[in-house]
């Protein structure tokens, strides 16, 4: 069976490796120029496909003329794993068997582009992997396979994404084989009344609101650790927070939200709207990333200062 593989993020790479022997072409989202020099940066999927000797096609949208020639010769199946563009129905109708999509949530919950981040942001205790038959609606096709996965209390967006991406190649090849042999007769329709949707993560979501409770601040910061990364401001300068946690010392002082109230070998204690938390790894703008304890030693009179 010949596969046309769609993927654009690092999440896709383990699945690409698992299916490589059947893939006729890899389709990835066109790279946008980045940085001051506006240089094109090849994405992880493109690099992985090149290393495997697989042909790669980049597209910016399905209105491109280039998109119409991707499925020539006609594949048996489309396999989509974290692609980033909506595939229109006319293209889904091209393959002989159909199209499947891997989604990192327990569909119909957390449809949309950011399920990994939102399950952590919302404090869910479990997530999952769902494989669906694709249709013209986003993440709404019949369920071919689903499994639930508990969330570790210390999990962040990066570790959860990695854990889910490594599980996908363990289950996907057998699903592809089954679809090739049996078609889509075993799919189960989603319950639309239970559907929820995830909006895109925005840069503004990274700014810490110190008036929230400590547990909520920690959870939200962990959700956005890859992008935009949690941030706050110290004396007018942006301070990125890469790692933080609950207070293990048991001697929290009362102070206005955002106030730095103590320094420890494992980090800096900051008051929240309810309770306090420990900043463990930081980066002040125009400086290198470092342990918060090292940052505190180099910042005079830091106790009593206010983060905003």
C-alpha cells in the first residue's frame, strides 16, 4: 500500500520513521522566513524525510497549483500527523482508500490546533491519542482507534508532546494495515454533544497573572513552555520563566501578588494571589538562560521586588 504522508512539526517525525517503507512522498507546510535575515529554516519533517531518502513537497495552501500535483501518482492512503493546514474535501477524495489523521487528544474533546497545551492549561488528569477517518470537518471524522493516557502532575507541554509522539509509531502501522485490508467499516462516529475546541495559543497567554493562584500559574506556565514561554517583567525588563513549581518549603509568607519573598538553593519564591511558588529556571532579556538561584545571586536586593 502506498502512503502520502502529511506532517510539519517534530511531533510527526517518529510516525514518519515508522511508516517510511510505504511512503511515496512526504508533504510538509512551506517554511516561512525567520530572523533578521529572513532566512528559510528547514523544518524537522523535511530533514527527517531527506535523511530517509524520501521525496518531499512543500506547500503553503491547497489553492497552490503545486498542491494539485502532489497526489500523482494516486496513493492508496493519506496519513496526516500534525500537518498544520486544513486539507479540503476534494483532496481527501483523491486516494483510493481514504485519509486518516492522528490527533493527540481524546476526541471529540480538544479538537483543533493546540490540544497538548490546553489539556495542561485546563488541569486535565488524562489525555490520549485518537486516530480518525478524515472528513471535511476539523477533527470530526469517525474514530478508528483511541486510547487514554494519564498526565503526570509534573508534565509540561514539551514532555507531553514528546511522550505522545513516541506512542504514535507504536500503534499507527497496525492501524494503517487494518485500514488497507478492511477499509473504514469499523469506525465509530464521534458524539457531537461532547465536542470541545482548542483555539491557537497566543503570545499574550504566556504573561503570568500573579493574582491567580499558585497552582494555576504553574499549570499554565508548563502548558506554554515551548511557545511563547511564560514571562513576566522585573523592573521593566522581560523575564522568561522556563521552569517553576509548587512551594516545597512550607513557610510561605503573605505578600502582594508578584512579590519576591525569599531565595533558596532551588529557586526564588514569589507570592501569588493564593499561595506562592518557586521560579527555578529563568532568562532575563539579553542575558543567557540560567538557574533562578544563580540569577538571584547576581541581582542585588532582589527580595521585595515585584514581578508584573
